[in-house]
C-alpha cells in the first residue's frame, strides 16, 4: 500500500505579509525569497501541520467558490515551486 505524500512547511522559513495581494517567504538555508499570492499562501498555511494533495484540494473546495477545472494542476505547480525552493518538504 502506497501512502500519499504529505507536505510540510520548512520550520526555518519565515513568512512576511506584504499586503492583501501577496506575501514573501524567506528560506534562510538558501537565501531564496519567494513572492506568493493568496492561493500559494493558502497552500502554505495548510502545510503547517502537514497536508496531502487530496486534503489541499478538499480544503480549496470548502474555502473558495468557482474553482478552476485545472485546480489540481495549479496546486501541483505551486507545491513543486515551493518544494524545489526548500520552502516546504515532503514525507
């Protein structure tokens, strides 16, 4: 049985809220800064205690209306960028 990947925030990464349209994530391990929008921020917050892709998609369904048909691909793209930058990890 294959367990689905759980995504977790890197505890060393700092979040700085800029304004209502975006925030910054800073990874002190790499010195990289990532500018994120509300969608990425929502994903980031869900990863605080760990979340699978299915859980993230499900939470979008309860938190937002008029979701795009390609939501899973969009979420996967955000997760990929955040993972490659070391802002979130997986287990």
